[in-house]
């Protein structure tokens, strides 16, 4: 069962870049979550944040059994659908009708680690959608959802793999998309808030003409760039 999460306003307002910087300062390092590359806004608001609900797809040709419940129906309201098709899939994993159903169910948004279609309908239903790209081809002739609410692995082109589970925190904005392990949220908020305060001091100093090296040394405790 997915844990209930009460995300604070401070955490939701943190930039994805701040969350990423905080992520790598965790001790010990977080074992799940991280940056999902190559995603950009397709429809809706720039900022998207909340608990994630992963969905894994497989090719129909693999003859893998589909989930009994549709993934939109299975996704808890106020969550973010994370759709994970095979990396080489060229068809969409989300279209207008599914986006309409998700919006009607008060799902916060969709992050497709693949392609989407029916852009006019996505925009009209008001759902926030991030994706790798678009396609004219639909989901059902090619893909089948095989897991909902179970951990998913996303492997980067460089071989680095991140594991994302239901209830982890996803944040997306103009810079990209990042997911953080639910168990590290308090640390991320603390480190991130402190980091943004330090950056504000640095920004004010730089606006007044201070040198980068001296500013970083003063406020970030760094003597080197």
C-alpha cells in the first residue's frame, strides 16, 4: 500500500537543480531515485511535484500478461503516473483519452519515459505531461502494461541505473525531472533549503561585482572553483 505523504510547501517549491545538488550531498548516498534524462514539458504547467506511481510496459510480442486493472484506474488520486515503456519503443504510451481519464481522477500529472500523442487533447484536459517525445502510433497495438505500483529500474545511456518505487517524490520543472527516495525527503528538504539560502547570498554578492572565487569561498566554503 502506498504511504500517505504530506509534502511541505518548502519541498514542492525547491528547484529540481537544488534537489539534485542536495541528492549528491546525502550521507550515506541514496540508493533509489535520481535524475531521469531527456524529458521535457509537453502540456500543462511547468512545475510538477508529488508522489510517484510507476507503471512498466512490455511489448505485446513478448507475450507477457497484462495487469488486470488499468494503470489509470490503479493510480491513486493526487499521484504522478510514471510510465516506463521499453527504451526503444517508438509508439506512444499515453494518448488523449487516457490523459482525460487521469485528469478527471485528479492525478497530478504524467511523466512518460517514452513518447506521447494527441497533444491537443493533452493540452485541453489540463493535465501536466512530461515526455521524451511524441508519436503518431498508439499504445495498445504495441505495448501492454505489465506492472503497476511496483519498483521500476531506469537505466541511463551511460549504464547508470536508478530504482524508483511507489511513493517516492518526483519533481519536474524547466530544468528536467528528478525522483528522490521517500525515506530521504526530510534530508533533501533541509539540505536543499540551506543550499538555496547560500546561493541567494552568492547571487547578491555577484550582482554587486564580487569575484566568483572569493564569493564561493566566503559563502560556500570553497577556495577553488
